[in-house]
């Protein structure tokens, strides 16, 4: 490693899931990402072999953001109550409480399940959801004091 590259760079966050295509499609639609070339839906009638293994979503610049690895079984998180902790989660931000409400409706409409609602919190309005595979993620108002 050279001095200018003395730290590893985060390539992407990988989520294990029982159905890689379903979870990738959820986050693609929620976050406005796109499939890595070659990971798109196959033409009608063709086997979705990539969707049964590993998929990558990129941002508009082509930078990998999220990847999805299909696994045979996944213990569903029971957090905030129960024996299976969340282990990791994604934090997503929006600029205003109105945006939080809009994104709540979008997330639920795409298949998320609301786990905790702290949208009335004056210091940090947020909602915690589970994605279709059960992974928790938060949407909160960035700089809540200013909104």
C-alpha cells in the first residue's frame, strides 16, 4: 500500500438473503439504484441464474453500493424484541419530516415492514423498517434540529 492509499476502501455492503433478486429489486426501487451490467433481469423465458446467486446495485456513477448474496437459509432478525439481534443495519437519510413520511409510504409499498416509529422525536425523527428479507434499516431526518 502506498502512503496515499493507506486505508482499504469500502467496496459495497453485502446482504445475505433467501432471494437475491427480490431483495435487490426492493433496494433498487427504494434507493433509485441500477443493476451492474449483466445483473439486470434476463429476457423473458430465460433462467435468472445471477438472480439465484449474487447481484450488485450501482449508483448513477457506476459505483457499487449494495450486493446481494443468496443463501439457503437466513435467521430472521427478531430485534427489537427476541433472541436474534439486528447484527447490522443501513442508515438512510432524508432532508425533512415530510420526506420521511413520503419515504415511509414508499418503503412499505415496496414491501418493508415498520419495526419502530420515532417520527415524532424532536431531536432525531426516524423510522426503523425491516426489508423483505428481514434486515433492519433506518430512515431518519438529517439535521433534524434545522427542520
